[in-house]
C-alpha cells in the first residue's frame, strides 16, 4: 500500500505515520514544516523497516501542489491512499481575530483539502482501489463560539465526493 499523508509532521500526522509504518505501508509524507518531516522520517526509518519519502509542500498554493505532483510523476510514485490530515485553527472571537488568519483556516482546511483530493483522484491507477481519509473534528458537529470558522471548515470534508463517484 502506497500512502500520501498531508500534515504529516504534526501530532496526529506523526501518530498515523507510525501506524502506517507498523503496517508496512510505503509513505510519502508532506507538510510545510521541513524540519518536522526530516525528524519523523528519521524516527520511522530507525524504528521500522519502512519506506518514507518526504516532500515539503504548501497545500494552500496551487503551484506548490502542482510541483509536488509533477515530482511524483517524474519519480514514478503512485499512491493508493490519501490521508488528509493537514489542518489549522486560531481560537478566539471572530472579530478579535485577524481577517487573514481566518482566511488561512479556510484556505488550508477546505480549499487545500479539495485541491489535493481532486488532483490525486485524477491520477488514480486504473484497476486499483483508491482510499481517502479525511480528518475532521467533533467541532464540525457542534456550534463552537470561539472556534466558529474552524468548526465550519472541518465540516467541509463531509461534502467532498466519494472516490468511486463518477462526477
């Protein structure tokens, strides 16, 4: 199983990367945190006999995603599973937050998730099963006064299409 994981250097990303390594999956780990990627790669390779490839990618930038996908094609790297883990939150009252910080939340949690999902679904290998995991949050199910943008943004992944959908 070949897996690509976004947000791999964070806490949940690290935990899922370790679980994938335990299962013997080959992984492409991506994040904006180059040092975090280097550390998790080194730790996993030291503890497990696992193939770990890392790639810095800013999912909020279409050009960065396109460059990563082009690099994957050049390396003949194909994936069978996408783990959408990358996410962001800035807690506080709506009017107390900087507007651009609020836009960052939506940009990463929604637009970037859609961007990478759409791109990888378009590159599925014929005849192979392709799985997608969206990491959401319980916040997506409840009103969250100081986390309203985060809660709404985490609900977004519930509406993305199933990989088997034709349209």
